[in-house]
C-alpha cells in the first residue's frame, strides 16, 4: 500500500514537472529552430518534425509500458513482504504459546514446528527472505523513478517539439499574410 502511494506521488510529481516550462526547454526550442535548414521549405521542416514527434510518441509508449511493468513488480514484491511478515508473526506467536508441535502456514505451505530451534531456524530463513525482498523493492523503486525521469524528459522534448511546430506554422502564416 505504501509503495502504491509512493508510486502515485512520484507520478503526480512527474506530471507537475511536465506542466511547467523552464529556461532549458526554451533554449532547446531556440536550438531546434536555429538548426532548421535555411533552404528547406516549411513543409519539409514540418514533415521532419512530425517524424521526430512520432518517434518520441513511440518512445513514450515504451517508457510507459516499462513503468507499468516495474510498478507491477514492486507491487508483487511488497505483497510478498507482507506475506512474509504475517508468516513471521504467526511463528512468533506459536513460539510464545510454547505448545509443540505447532503447524503454521509458511509461504502457502503447512509446516510442522516440533522444537524451538526449528522455529528459530525457520524465522531466520524468513527474515533473510524478507531482507532480500526489501532490497528488491528498493531497486524496483529506483527503476520506477528512472522510468518517471525518462517519461519527464520525453514529455519535455515533445512539448518543445510541439512549440517549435506551432512557431513554424505561425511563421508560415505570417509569411503568407505579409506576401
């Protein structure tokens, strides 16, 4: 649940970043306009911008698919951690009661605990697995964050491209009005 909240907050933060245009975006827009070949017609330039925009749309779709994949992995890992915590709590409760043998469900399977040493060994194993899940979750959160950054970069590039296309259209209209 906490990871879903974190993922939602990260997505909201990325969306907020996309809504604001900064100086860097304006510099990129100027560079794109400056790099347009002087001898190219407006149609040729616009066609090249459309090709670039289509490529970025394709890249954005790939990043979004990767984000969904990493979010699902993170959710699965957190579910596994929750199940391990529940199993550990069940074993600890059985140990405090002191009644042996005790049958507990561990990772979906029934396990009979006959001695305190066996219970401690099982606890140690489950705690190790939970630590591994925690490490996996951290890595998955970093990957999800990386995907959000890539998505933000693509949105910024698309915004700049659309602005450049608009400015090119407006320049063509001005030329038609003036000529």
